[in-house]
């Protein structure tokens, strides 16, 4: 059973492999996505370590001069996706988008390094990647935290990876739709429109793209010029964890200056993250920087914050929060609280379960010693696969598979979870 599932997951990875990078899934997402690639490299490493490193090398080959690592690399023309390179117009030889995505690379590279079989290969690849990842982290704190608060803002919902989360509703209300060039969505031709963001949200997404494009994708201007500036605890936790993992890795490789700077970033971030704790919800919440207010939205972003080291009493409260959610939904962990009015069980990030987020929450809970929660998350994740295959995401109430199918990072996480289970058996 375990063996058969691992083989099926490996087939998904092979199917979506384009040689030096993977696509998340055919049709719906035909290019290289930033955090998809990094997390998928974890799965690839079980097939071929060199190929796993290449996945991340390919992504960083398209890093911008200012340090930003874009959210999509348009390696080959393909009109099955909107908005394509012709809309972003970032002026790169190999076109990319002009925004970024959750910085999981530091965490993923450390994990690849720690468990490698081929030590020489890992040292060589990590040695090249460490300064590149550090440059990305520096870019974050320079361009997305210009006042030095210790936490970074996302300027577009697509940067969070949680495109249509309830967390962004209030901030998106400030984003107009007037002047948006007419467009035809492609996502709704590949996936059920009822499972995707709404048309109005797409228009707001496109307004932001046009606005940033009009500013020449100049990252010294975008932060202050954006009406959408949200500090997401999950996104920041990923950045803090990646800084701290990079610090350890850099130390091991003799890059002491990078190690020290990374430790400083992580320490400042961890201290500032405390300010996003909501005693009422028993989890972290977002901060809307444009208006200076916490966002009253109990989404998975505030649970994902446990991916980094948080105070023990907060880790305990988050474990209790997941136990509470387990009374409201069949499968852990829903991307929004089922009892909240905005919960929508099948609509992308407004309710569905995502295995990559489960993986990161489980990892954080494991480090915090919350083993029962980890077992629950892992077994729910694997049950979803048995019921619905390697989907993009799943309904938390009935396990319905949603979005794209034969999904790369879902398959990668299945391999990770099953390998962990085999090791524990
Ligand atoms: C999409 O197009 O749905 C993506 O989430 C943007 O990255």
C-alpha cells in the first residue's frame, strides 16, 4: 500500500518534470512556480538528488539583480495560462513575473542538505545557493520592510500563495478595478470556476499588476505605492524559518557573515511576530500595514506561523486550535475556520485543505513536541490522497478533490509523509 502510493506519487513527479524544472500541473499551471518548485524538490530528492538540486538551481538562475526571486518563470511560451509574460512585461530575457512568493528555499535547501546521500554534491550545490538565498532574504527586508519593523509585507495576494484568502478581503476593498485592461481568464477553463477566485478578485489582482508594471517593476517604489500591504504571519514565519535554517547551513559551510546576518533577521522577525498573536482566536492574525490594523480573520496563515519557533504557550494554543477545528471539519487543516461566516469549503484558500501547508504545520508542531497533532495531520493528509488522488487541494468537510489534478507538490508531500511513516515504523 505505502509502496504503491509512493510509486504513484513518483509517477506524478516524472509526468510534470520538464528536465530542469517541474510544472505544478499540466494546463492550469504550465510554467515554473517559485514555492512549488522548492517544495517539490523535497519529493524529487527521493528519486534523484541531483535533479532535486537542479530544480532549485533553475529557479535561482532567474533571480533579479536586486535579489528578488520571481513567482513564475515563463520558460517556454504557452497560452494556456493567464496572465502570461506579455502581460507582466518585466523585460527579462527569459520572462518572469514581477512579484515573489513565500521564501521556502532556505528551509528546503537545508533539508536537502541534512539528509543527502551524496555529501560532495550537496556541499557544492548548497555553497552556490546560500549567497543567492541570502540575497533574496536581504531583498525582502530592504524592499518589503522599508521602515525596519522586522516583518515583511506582501503587495499582491499572489505573493502569499493563498490568493483568495479571507485575510485579504478588507485590504482588497481598497484596490479598484477601474482601468483594468479587458482579459480572458484561463484558470476557469481548466478548473471548476466555483473552486477558484471570483471575477472581481481577478480584476483587483490585475489592477495591482498593471499598477506595478506602470512603476517599471522598481522595487524601491512598489511598497509605498501599493494600496495593498499586508503582513502575513504564515509568510513571515516561512521567511524567519528560512533565515534561521540558512544561518545554520551557512555556518556549516564557513559563511560566517551570512550566518550572522541571517540569525539577526530571524531574531528580529521572531520578536516582531509576537505582535500578531490573537488571544481571542488562539492563533496569529495578519496586520494590514496600509491602515495600521490587525485583521480579524482566523485563517490558516496564523496557524502556519507555527512553522517557525514560537513561544511554547503559543505552540500549545495552536495545537488546541487545531483540535478545535477537528471538531468542525473532517480533514485537517482547513484554510479557513469552518464556523466563520466567510468559510467556503471548496473555494481555493477560503476553506480547502492544502498538503504543503499541512506539511509545514506538522513540521512546526513536531519541533514543538505536539506529536498527536502531527499524527492527525499526517493521517488526514494521506486519507485525502487515498480518497481523491493527487489533487491541488481538498474539501475539508467531505474530502472532495479540487483544482488541478496530478499535482506536483501534493505528490512530493505524499512521498515526504510516507517516507517519514516508514522511518517511524
Ligand atoms: C494562479 O494563477 O492561480 C496562481 O496562484 C498565481 O500564482
